[in-house]
C-alpha cells in the first residue's frame, strides 16, 4: 500500500523543500521505501537540498513526456537505503505537468513497491500546487509562525478540501496536519511571533511538529544533506520526532520554550 | 442644426454596438478548464485573445460559489479579458459583483426559459426549499458560503473567508472573516457569534470593518442587530 503525501504551504520560503527532504529521509531511515518528487518545475531546489544535483540526468517532465522511463529518472540516494529522488525540470514548460502524466508516474512508483511518495509542492495556489496535491492521500501544511504564512496555509487548506481527487470523488477531505517551522520561542515571548497555540487555534488542524529556527537548517541546505541526518541538531531532532509522529508514535513536542539559563547565565547573562 | 450654448459637455453617451464573446462553460473543473482554455487561446488570433468576454454557465442552477470564484481566477490568470457574468434566474447581479464582474442579461436571444424545468414556478419552490444552510467544516481563507436563508457555522471562519446569507448568520466558533447577513436587504437579519474577531460585519448593506468594532465586544460572544441605520452590538450571555 502506497501513501502519497503532499507537502504544501501556499507561501514560498517557509520550508517545504527542507521538510520534504527531511520527511522522505526519515521515512527511508526507518526502512520504508520512499520517493520524494519535486513538483516545482522551473525552480527546482530539492536536488540541491538532497545533495544530488550533480547526478541529475532526467527529471519529472522527461518521465511524463516519455523521454525517459521512471527508472532512468529516479536518483537513488547515496546515504540512505530505500530513498529515491525525482527532480523537477529546470528548463521545461510547466504546462507539461499534466494530471494524466503525474498519475502515470505515481502508478509507476506504486508498482515499484514504494511505501511513501512525498510530493514537494511549489508555492502558490496555481496549477502546479494543485497538481502536486491532486492525488495526495494526506497533506502536511508547512507554516511559519507569522500572520501571512498562516493565512496562506489556511487558503491552501480550503483548496485541499475541494480540489483533491479524493474530494472530487466525494471521499471527503484528506487528512492534513500542521508543521510549524522556523519557530523561535524567544521571539514568541517577545510577542514578535505567533505562538504554537495561536497557529493551532487559527488553522484548527492537528500539530505534526514544531521545528525550531536553527542554523543547522541553513548548514544542511548548503552541504546538501537533509537536516534530519544532523541528529545532534535541534532541527534534526525535531524533524525526527515529526517523522515518528507521522508514523503514529506518540512523542512530546520539544523546543517550544526558551532554554532555561544556567546559574551563570542568570547571574551574568546579557538581557 | 441649432446649437445651444451653455456649459461645455464633458461627456457623451454613445449607443454603440460592440462585439462580445460569450464563453459558455459546461464544467468548472479547474484543471480541465485551465488546459482547454489555454489551448484555445493559443490557437486563437490576437483579436479573440483581446476580446471582452461574458461568462455564461450551462448549468447555473447547480453552480457552487467557490467553484465559480476559482473559475474566474483561472480565467483571469490565463489573461482572458472578463467583463461580465451572464445574468439569469440563478445568477444575479449580486453574484457578479461578488466576483468583481459586471452582469449582462443575454435574454432576448436564446436565453429565456432554456428548458421547461427552469420556468419561474419551479424556481420559486426550490428557493423556498433551500432554507437554512449548516456548515460544520472550517471556512478557510478564500472560501465563500452563500445561504438563501439562514447560515449556521459550527467551525472557525478564517480571515479572508466570507459568509453571506439572505437571513441570519450564526457562528458557534471564532469569526475572523466577513459576515454579511440580510444581503437581499432584510433589515431584521441578525448576526450571532461566539467570538467576534471579524474583518467586517454587515446587515442589509450597513457594515462595520474590524477597526470600527466596539472594543468591549472584541473576542466576545455577541449578537448584532440593525436598528434603523445603526448597528447594535450586545453581549451574548
């Protein structure tokens, strides 16, 4: 049984690709055969985050248009067994991304025995985002704790409730959960950011995880290794917790409060 | 010819025949629509691409407002020069205004009762039958819900969402979006909500924006009525 998961947000730059890479890697680390697909035709980034940009030969559009078969398009990850990447096209016209074509690719991946297919959606609410979400069984909505991102996520949730294949078949909404990224408890305390509770209250969906604002995410992007592989980092651990929760495990949410200062910190700490 | 000289006229009404293209939509499925319209536009001459377009719906009776909004977005996104919505028994000028379009009656041509089923009598009984609308899912930003009667919402209404009802509106949760009751002019329509954090509330065309909401009622349970020209806010305890 294959589960198709769309990682979406509405707003750009909130961490969809970082999340897609981390989620796919985390699932594969646990032995689930997983493919992560970059749907952002024209602005491909996933290959960089996954560190396979120098091994890209064919892409999603090539596979859809029949220039390459699925096996040729898939890039096997070198670090984690059972992890595959299907990059987006940088050059091709995004109109090539037809629903029929995408369905064919997804069916091909199912036939290969994939357990999870992670669809990294482009930003916006246009055709690209709708195509990425159309076949999904489940959605992860990535949101930053600020008003415009929350509103865009809300918009996307509304669209998901009517524009997926399941919704069109009358099978109801696909389950959606919230992943709050770039969370900074210090800034929440100072009132500069929305709190987890605020965001949960507005979006009214389950919380999958909270990823703290972290230098580790930037380092990971620069080095082309998904941040979840950096298991010493706060962001890496938070993603690992999120993957565990995604698979049904109960784990308490961490990194929600400011770290308590030690004695010296309290005595001499600035601020 | 006589010339009467008074003030120099700054305007002139011209009765001019204009060519308008009518785009008849049989299905509002966005992907299909996007694909087919863009394909047609590619094939079409520049003249057609620039032509003013009136949107007409093959099945206006069963159209859903949200789908219609999405359709207008799709068409505009493709550069279609939309000017108006074809008005009929099921789509009125208000709907067109909501979509940011003008409305034009295509009657006089083929349009008056398209089929016996849409005869006025049948139409009246259906509007009687559609009374209260109950919504138990969150109303998200960009969504719009219209009720011919009362509208009851049991979930949060987000900023950027819009509730429209010809009768009362009840929101048993937080109202962050817009709520417009009595949109057909019913001055006795009321708005009830459990937590008022609205962008706008309106009854029969009288409205208050978020900035003008009374402070003591913010984030409280309220009951809003129209008293003459004034909107009255009361605690709902």
